[in-house]
C-alpha cells in the first residue's frame, strides 16, 4: 500500500488531470500488489538453495537448473500470455495466475525429491508468466496518460518490494518453523492477495482487443516484424542475466568471498531490493521529467550499476564495503526502471500492448533461464569474483542495446 500513498501525493500535487486521483491510485495500488507477488515468486526457490543442497544433495548447477525450469516455463507462457490477455482480457488471467502460484508453493512444500522441486518450479513459472502483459494492459488502459510515468514507477517499486519481502518472509518462517512451513505460508499469501483483488475487481477491468475491427492489424503477429521489438527483447534478456546472478548466487558469493553469515548475506540481498525500490521512486520523477530521453537514462543507470558490480567482483574491498556497494547497485538499476518501461511503451504499436509486452518481457524470462546455467558452472568451479565480473560485462552489453532501442524508436 506504500505505492498508493506515494501515488496520492504525485497525483494531487504534481499532475492534476481530469480523472480522479482515487481511481488511478486504486488501479495502480492493486496492480502493484499483483506485481509484488510475481517478484516474490522469483525468490522462493533461490532463497532456499543452501537448504536444498543439504536436504537433497544438489550442486549449484542442479540448483540453477531449477531456475531455468521456472523461467523457461514463464518465458514461453509470457510470450503466449500477451495474445491471451488481448483476446480474453487481463483480469481473469490475473486471478488464475495467483491461484497457480499458490499451487506451486504448496508443491515445493511437499516435495520429497529433486523432481518434486522441478514440478514446483514449473507451476511457479506458469503462475508468474502473465503478470507483465496483464499489468501493463491494465495500466495503459486505466491510468491517465500524464500519470503513466508515476504508474510505471510504482509498478517497478512494488515489484522490488516483493523481492525485498521474500528473504524476510521465507527466512523468518523457516527459522521459526521449517522450510516447508515457509512455502505453505507463501501459498496462503498468494491466496490472500487473490481474495483482495477479487474483492476490488471493478478497478481491474480492461477491454479486450477486437482485431477484426482494427484495420491496422492485418495479422496478430504483424508486430513481430518490427525490429525495435526484438531490440527491446534483447535488452531484457541481457539486463536480467545480471539480476539473476544477484538473486541466485549473491548470498553464496558473499559467504564464500568474505565469510559472512547466511543472515548477513541475506540481509544484503534485501538491502539490494530495497535500494532498487527507492531507485524506482526517484526514477518515476526522472521518467516523467524526461520521457523522450528514456533510452539514455536507462543506459546511464545500467553503466553505473555495471561499474559497481565489477567493483564487488574485484575482491579489492572488505565484506562491509562489498555489501554496501552491492546494495548501491540496486539503487542505480532502480532509477532506470520507470524509464525502461517508458522506453518499451514508446516502441509499442497501438492496439498490441498485451502481445508486445508479453514478447518483450519474455526476454526477462529467457535471461533468468540461461544465466543460472552459465554462472552456475562458474560457481561450481569456485569462480566467485568472476561470476560478478561476468554479470557486470553482460549488463554493459545491455547498455549498447538500450541505446539501439532509442535510435530505432525514433525512426519507427
């Protein structure tokens, strides 16, 4: 609900428009809560990697493959979900996704083998796949245009808060009870959010796209011929590979390189996510102030984040400094988040929001899927600093692609 109060301030003092702020704030708050649940699901498995290693005798590569299963299912589903959202509407798809996430968490809770964990990962990936096409379809249809920059900021902020909540929630319940109870608690959390959204469902209605009446849509696949869509896909793939390293391996890297406790390393991951959320808040002002420079804002923020990540991997700092710099990396990435979403919006053809966001954001899932496979091998060889350096290099590649998106959007 933090996003609700922040948006109330934005809307009443900075951008007065005809639509009541209460309507826009309600939409953004509810969509943000749904988005937080999606991001929360991303960390359900990697947070318990140390437990899974001891319980099921798994390697880093095997653990990384769990995340590959999650994001392969999510990526395929997300690319398809955009079409489903455009055809049937966003709201029923959102409701179904939350139920599937709860089912995935319960499946992990009762898993007795590596195969049970993989089945849970598949359910969680399927539940996660619809959120970006659903969220952006609702936001673009329901929120006043002058407030979209702030809406994207709140959307990203709540997502990062979902990431930040996951370590506290899962590690806290696991310490108080056990890891299986933590997953049962996660399932009940998804169902509680589902109940709230059903209760407030009138704010989440979005129109379907009637392609038969849209003369500009010769084919529902016509958007795939637009080069900038694939450049956006490439940006998400590359930038997400770095995030996957942080989420999957940062705790283990900090423990291995600096001998910090599991709790301290987990707190650093939470600090990273909270800093990213704070960055999203600032980034909302930046995106609203300079919407035409969104690609350059993104490139600048990602460059700073890559430098910070490289410093963490260099091993030249002690544990405290490394953890601080890693948290600051989240701040830099967060500032660029709303401008990133604005960059995608500018590249999206009218009437194809669900399909484009589904395809573009499936790049996020592909990045999450392949990164643990590549860097899991690094981790198995004990190349902990190289893992962070590699993540920094991939993030720099995303800078080049972001600038390419900007150039091609101008001429689209």
